[in-house]
């Protein structure tokens, strides 16, 4: 029997290790969120005629963010010692042999973090073996410097990370369809059908009538795939923040809608209007549908 087996881990040390692990691993996971956060912030100030669409988990940056969570579940995979366990001089070992737990066993024990209230209660009654330890066949001990520390095998460490990443992807995948159903899909207008003359004419009409309140930008496409309709996208850059007052917004929206329908009858098109108020430090927007309602076609 290893001498460290006789050294009991106090409840305070155990809870401290759990809290420190969560703090450090959350900070590490957040690093993987930063690129997506920067991209999202930049997009928030980007004004374009692109249709607003759901992006599964934030697109490519969302997949990067998942890697941060995968590492969270593999926090003990290097010699059974996370950052917090190194600070508090603790280590995860195999319950049967007393040797350093394998990366895969460390991953299995940490999967039970998702039921942390139960794990916390069990840790209070038995600081050395929470539920994850019982399933993985591991236990937590006071670090013994005389215990043989195996050379880190990168391949064995990466396997649990890959498994964790794959499981997270499979867990999130069903939400992709749900998001699409809730948010709608892109309307497939024909790019080559862009009608510059009609776009300029509607822009001019809006400028002549509402130029003191806004600056319009209009794009009209004469064809939508599988529909006998035009697609009209209108962006209205507001000169004052009429979006803050509902009465002002409703009045402006009514005038705008009347003007667009006078030029393009409702039954001839489908489209959107974006109201934008932008300053150097803020941006507010509202988007509404105009024209005929159609069932959007899913992109191939």
C-alpha cells in the first residue's frame, strides 16, 4: 500500500480543488471563445444587405469554442493532475493499482462534472472518490513525489480530447435543425438578376420623401429561385435614433412601407427592411419583412 493512502484529503481541500479546477478551466475554455466574440462584435457593426440567418454554434468559431469545453473534461489527463491539483498537491490514481490514472480514465471520471451538484454532495461524504471516480475506477490522493510519474504520451492525451470533442458535437447537432426551423432559411434570389435601375429608382423615391430622416440603400433582384417574385432588400440608415421611441418608429415604418408598396406592389416581391442607427460607440437595428410571405427554400 502506498504511504499516501494513509493521508486523508480534507473536505475543504477537496471542495477547494473542485472550485479552483472550475475557475482555471473556465478561463482556459474562454480563450477559445475570444475569436468568435471578436468576430461577433465586428459583425454587429457591419451593415450589409445579407439576410440574417442562424449560424450553427457561431459557424467556424463555434467549433473552435467546443474545443475549449473538450479540454475542460480532459483537465486531469496529464499524469492525473490538473492545474488546481498541482497547486493543492493532489493526484488522480488508479484505485486498483495505485498507479497514475490513464488519460482515458481521467476523462471518464470528469464526464460526470455535468451532474456537479450530485458530485459535490458525494465529494463531501467521501473526498477521495466521487461518483466519477467510482465509474472510472480511480481515486484522488495526496500527491506522492515518490510515486513513479509516467512520461507524457501525447497520443494517449489527445484521444480523450478527440472523444470529448466528438461527443459534444453529437450532443449539439440536433440543435442545428431546431435553430433553422425557428429562424428560417435564406431566400435564394438569383444574383445575376440584380436590377440596378429599379434599385436606384426606389432609393430616389425614399430619399425624396424621407431624406431628412434617413439615407436609403436598396437592392432589387428580379428573380427568386422557384418563385415568380422579386426580392427587395432595403437598408435605412437613420439620422436620429427613431428606434428608441416606439411611436416615432411606427410612424416612420408606416411611411416607408407605403412608399415601397407604391413603387413595388406587395404581391410582386418578398424582402426585408433594416432600420439602422449607428454611432461610433453603438448600433441599434430592427428588421421587418415586407411583401409576400413565401416558404424559404433550404440551401443545398
